[in-house]
């Protein structure tokens, strides 16, 4: 569930106004160090790790995201 929330949380943190179309390219590395209890409050820290120019096909932006459980 927490992985599925990343796209929505990124949308709330970053605004790219010139985008005509987006594609979720997938995940590079995912780790689950602890379970997420039901009704947990989560927050996400995200940074842009890399921006790759794909020429006429656009750009590829790689984010580094960490989801934290409150408490």
C-alpha cells in the first residue's frame, strides 16, 4: 500500500507545469525494513536524484523517496 502511495505523494510535492504526458517508469530499489501498522500516519521525504535528457522523447526524472511512519 505504501509503495502505491508514492505517485500521489510526489504529485503533491512537485509541480511540473510543462508536462503534457507522464509515465511511471517503475522502481529501481525498494526496501521494506518494517511493517506499516493499520491506521499509521505516513509522510514522505523526496528529492530529485537525477534528470536525464531523452532528446525528443522528453526527460526522465529519478526521485529518491523515503516514507516514514509517525512515532
